[in-house]
């Protein structure tokens, strides 16, 4: 369920306050790393254990763990099918 919500958020169908909570790794680094894709999210290291339970941390962790072919799904239906 969290992966589906992340797909909706990353694709721009979520409210701005939610979209603005996430940062793409490509925005953090001057050059793209060989293993990162354009849709890879930056996941900061949590200073507090409670931060691990937030949607920003767990959602970006789940999203970043998905293969790039799933990130590039054309629709929510296609995303769910994979």
C-alpha cells in the first residue's frame, strides 16, 4: 500500500505539501551516480528512532528499493500489476 501511495506522490497526483516532503537523489548530488536513476529518492539518516516510522522516511525507503522498471510504470494500474 505504501508503494502505491508513493507512486501517486512521485507522479504528482498528491497534494503539494506531501510532494514537497521528498527530495530526489539527483537534486542532492551534482552528478548522477552510476546506480541511481532519475526517480531515486534521497533518504536522510534518521537521528531519532521515531523518524523511521514517518511516511517520509519509510516511503522513500520503499520507493528507492523498487527496481527502475517499476518506477517507470505508465499508470497506477500498471504499477499495481507489477
